[in-house]
């Protein structure tokens, strides 16, 4: 079982409504939710947990989406609205962490 799937289970979160996003350490919860919510198939997004990944030097943020989404509709990244930086999106289907 991969880490994202274990996190979903620990947070009592449905796989079909969960994703992980890689963000810089200084990214605030409100900006993460606002940025990831720009992907229409997710609906509104709520940050459930965060953990620092030493090898990536970024935060790994577990998010819950209000909508059940098809993994085929999920882009590989989302662009932060202010900085233009690309944040990687990972779902249970394609998780390698």
C-alpha cells in the first residue's frame, strides 16, 4: 500500500476524493486550497494534513476534494495563482511516494 493510500485510510478519506500536492514550505493553507480548487473536477478543496518531504525539500499536502473525480481528468500539475510556480498533483492511482 503506498503512502497516499495509507494517509487516506488514516484520515478516513475516500480515495476517489483525495489527492496530494507538492508545495513550497512557505505556502499557506488558504493559498493551497485556492490554487488546487482552480482544477474544476475537484470542486472545493480542503487541506487535511501536511508533512515535510526531505528529499523533495517541499511539503506534501493531503487534500480532500468535494467532488469525486476521474483520475483521467486530473492534470499532473497546477499553477500557483500568484507566483506562477507549478505544483505537482498526485492521486492514489499514480502515487509513487
